[in-house]
C-alpha cells in the first residue's frame, strides 16, 4: 500500500494515523508556535521595573527621562489605595494612571486623579488581589509630548 492511496477496508486507526502523518509538519510547527507564544514574557520580565517602596518615596524615570516621585499615603494593601505623584523640578502633568496584573492578564478600574499644589493625588487605585501589579503613569511633559513611567507594586 502506498501513502497516496488508502485502502477503505483498512482499520480506522491505520486510516487516521496515515492522515495525521501527512499533517505532522503542520502540527509540529503549530505546537512550536504555541509553546513560544505561551512562554513569551511580558514587558515586566524583559526589563527591570522599579518596585514601589512600602515606605517613603520611590523615584523613577519616564521613557523621556522625566523624574517621577511616587509615595503611598498608607502601606499598599488589597483594596483601594492612594498615591502621591510629583515631578520634582519639572513641569509635567499626570494625565492618567492604570494598574495591570501581568501574571493574570487583567487590570483594575482607572483611579481618580486630582491636582494638589505641586503634586497629583491618585485616589481609589483598586488593587483587588495580592501579587505583582504594574502601575503605568501617563504624563505630558513640559515640551508637550506624551510620556509614560512604570513602577511595580507588590500587594501582600
């Protein structure tokens, strides 16, 4: 029996195995692609993201090198949190903030942002489960360009 003609009287197992053997290169390529995509890393794994300090002020730099200071008003916890964000010595505006948990692929509702003198208050930052979150701060620098700073937050 050759591979191009299949005997209709052959057993169903033999028939199926011959069909699958012709498709083996496809399944091998598909399996490799799924494995590579599944093992891909998020941005947080590719680059070192600064970790928000449990006490005191954390200083990070945005993509465009704007200095950002972030301080939690109370220890970070599961639930609503409040952060103070400032841009020392620079004129920048905090446009938005978002929290994303890369390990689970979900985020939380956008928090409220208020200006309070020379700083911004991020209220109701809901971190609804323990683990590592990424806080993304969207800002507009003095030169008018949109910018972003990222900090990791470990929620106990």
